[in-house]
C-alpha cells in the first residue's frame, strides 16, 4: 500500500492532486487475456486502484462495500509476435508502410545507427546514453516517466538484464543518441516500459523508426507478445495487432472524504470528456486552428 496521487489532469499537465492510501492492483497482459478477476488483498487503507481490468469483468470484482468509480477506459493494445515480421508489416496500412519507409530513409541519410542491448554488461553501456535522451523528453519533464535515475531502479533493471528479462535499443544519428526504448519481461510478454526521443529531432520521427527496428528483432525473440501497457495512442494502434477493452477502477471506503474525492474526480473527468467532444466539432476545431496560428 502506498500514497497514490489521484490527478486532475488535462493532457500531460496536472492541475491538482488528491492523495489516498491505496493498493495498486495492476493486471499483466497474460492476466487480461486470461480474463482473470483479480483477488484483492486485505488493506486498512482507503482502498484499491485496479488498472487494466477487462471492461467485461468490471462488475465481477468483489467490492466489499466500497464505492467504485471508473477512472478511465482504453484499449490495452498488444502485438502477437507469433505471426512473424512479414505478416506484421503486411498488416500495417499501406499509408503506414509508406510513411515508415520514408522516415527510415530520411534518418539513414542523416547517419542512422541502431544498437540493441540485453545483457547486464550491455545495459551498463546503454543506460548513460539513454539517460541523456530521457532528460530531454516530455515523458520526463511533464509525466515523471523517464528512464529512472534512482540507484534502486537502475539496479533492478540491471538484474532483469542479467536474468534475460530486459531488451533495450538506442538510435543514434551521426553518433549522437536521439531515441531509446527499454522494455522488461512480464510473463510471456515484453512490456513497453520506458521510451523517448530528443524533441530536437522530432521532425525525423526517430522514435517510430527505432520501434519498427525493435519489432523486427522481437519477432525472432522468445516472447509471445509485445505489450503496449495502459493507455492509447496513434503509435500503439498502428503497431498493435489486437487489443482488449479495459478500465481503471477506483474502489474507496465510503468515508465522507472519499466520497467527496470521487465526486470531484467524476465532475472533472466529465467536464474533460465534454470539452474533448466539443473540440472535435468541425467549427471548434477550425477556430482552435486559427487561434494556434
């Protein structure tokens, strides 16, 4: 159990935070595909945050009198690595294949090099180079989700590499590290854990080119699936072969403070959803475009 920050968030920016003592129950992709209803451990805290719960199982979770709130709904995307690289490429849209080839050629012209890492010794070489990239990324600056710096996390990643449970890649342009991908094993899947690219090179889409190269390697590896984890995004939809509709479920003890927190979160999330729908209206979108100009 730990103090979990429940965020009032607009895009990547957090406007406010309410902390509650929660047990995080994060389902693995294997558990999601197996349709396992999680068994919640005992807790004397405020409750639970269950992530990647298959939407079809949301009503089957034992709530024990706690108040429930669906915090977000998304597709847990993954790639079936048993189909082979050729079938995966063929499954991409013609536009995606063309764009990927064009982006790769542009970076090759600029001096492309891609290196793969998997052993503990190789991770030791990868880490300082990847950290220089991570420090520039929005994931680290806005989401606190960069490649970790603390000694315990680095030691953990190194131990995973020693146990053959880590894969990492680095893209360099003219010898300069520009994009990285660091993934760890969970069950039969490899997880999309730490990723980023230097925004100074965004025009060349180095992250997309690097991930495509990593996928080629993974179709020859031992993993059954590549797990894009929680949340959605164009990149995940493009590279995935399948997905499962999931929800993040918040279960809190029915105290006055917890009820007030859930009411505030529900009101805020509802307002954001309405704003998002409104932003998709052609007239609103056109106005926003003129304002940005």
